[in-house]
């Protein structure tokens, strides 16, 4: 299957030949293994859960973005992040590389890696945002100007 490039370097459309494992559930991507069940070496359940919650909440802010249209995805990212967009996309790519082949395969097969919200979440993962303790997150919220990062910090601050 010919694949089209996207901001994070994943194929735009899921592979039509992909057959999900029998009995696999889905959380937003019917017929695919839920992202939260993927094994990611060195990532604890709390970090994975917060990442997933943040990625989904950010994806909900995408509105009616056609994620198969790279120009539209990049336009949304440039509106939100201005001159920092290229660094954001590069950091999202680095996050995927560090999270391993299961995560990359999931993002390619579902097309989730094309969501501006998921790209933002991946970039924050690479930048270490998900490793903050609730106390550290509350301290950073005081001076944080970026609305995306403020939403992540609020989630982290609310963790037990």
C-alpha cells in the first residue's frame, strides 16, 4: 500500500489489510487494540494512563480536522503553536521512536498519529511533561502560559 507522509511521519490512513486480533476492544478506534493495553518498556501504568487521557482530551479539541490532509493538520498545529510547530512535530517523532514499535504500529494502523492533539501529547511526552509529580505540576501551573501545557499540568496535579 502506498502511504502518504504526515507531520509525524506515519502513514495517513490505516492499513486496510490490517486485521485486529480477535476479541480486541477499541477506545475510539473500532477494531484496534486499545492504546492503553500496549506494552511500553519503562513506562508505568500511571504515566501511560495520564498520557492516554491527555491525548484523548487534546484530540477532542481537534474539531473537524481532516487528519488525512497534512496541510490541514499542520495549519491547526501552526495556529496553536506558531513558530514552535516544527520543534513540536520533531519532538513527537522522537517520542514515537522512544516508545517502540508497538506504539508506532498502533499510530500507523489507526491513523491516530495524524491527530493534532495526539501530536501535541507525543511532543509533551518527549519533553518529559508526563514525569512531573502532582506537586511539581502545581508549581509549574503558576507561570505556564501555553494553554496545552496548562491542561496537561492540571491533569498531572490532580493525580493521586
